[in-house]
C-alpha cells in the first residue's frame, strides 16, 4: 500500500485553521499532518497549545530558517508532499515556492482578488472590507505562487457583511467558512492531483 500524503502546515498565529485541518485528517488514512511550523514564539502564538492538545508539537522556525533554506530542507528531509499555509504571514522565498509548485495552498480571509496583497492579513482585511462598504465577503483558497495572493483560485465561499458589523463580527463569520471549507478543499486538491 502507498504511504499517506504528508502535509506540513505553516502558520503565524492562533492556529484555529491548523486545528480544524488536523481534526479533519485525523481519521483519514490517505493524508496525515506530519509537521506544523510557526515563525512566532509560543508566547505570541496560540497554535503551540492547540496542536499539542491534538497530539503534535508545533516546531518554531525563524525568518532566516525560511530565507536561507533550512526550513525547506527540514520539510524535504521529513518527506513532506504538500505545504498548507494557514494564517502564515511571511513572504515565501522563490526556491520554496518552486519546490512545492502545485502542492502548496493558502487561505485568505476575503474574496480575492479584492482585499489581497501586502499588508492585507487578519483583521486588517475585515477592517478594509467594512470601510469599503462591501455587502459581501468570504474566504478564498488559492495556489501559492511567487506573486503574493495572486495564485490561481481554487475555491471561494461567501457570507454577508451586515451594516452594523464590527471587524470582529465579520472575522468570526469568515472564520466559520474557513474552518468548514479549507480542510475539504485541501482534500479535494490532493485527490485531483494524485488521481
Ligand atoms: C485566517 O483568517 C486566515 O485566513 C488569515 O489569518 C487567519 C489565521 O487564523 N490569513 C491571512 O490573512 C493571510 N493573508 P488562524 O491562525 O486562527 O487559523
């Protein structure tokens, strides 16, 4: 029998998407979350506790580990097949993107191509959506390419923006969509590439 597809998840913050992905694949025989990495220290990122509760230690890495290729080497040595970005806020070096082309996905908390690009992450996105008077927002899953937030869109789900929404209200609504749809979109992409 073939071995399971091995995922690495990279994140920078609370790790709620990481936890939802880990839960989704926990009972899956064909896919396993083999590595979770975070560029922030445990005192600034809730992800360490979340993954520990699910039985996997988050590995801390630094910007220079990413930029100088050591993280890529770690993932290659760990036989990682796919890289999943889940609230990862650093720019991916070209060599890293090339190594996982067609096997690296990102999630964005808005309907790209609107509200994407440098500086558009987390709560900044929801603030901008509300300030622009948008009636609809949502989440986007896209392939990672060297151009920030510009890789091909794989899946989008939308939700209403209400007139009295705070950025936090909208963030909560979008997060629900992310937790529901990111894991199954990852599964569908792996299935279609491996078919
Ligand atoms: C998610 O909403 C994700 O879409 C966003 O960061 C949040 C991470 O939450 N990503 C970006 O803004 C990327 N530009 P989490 O750590 O609880 O999964």
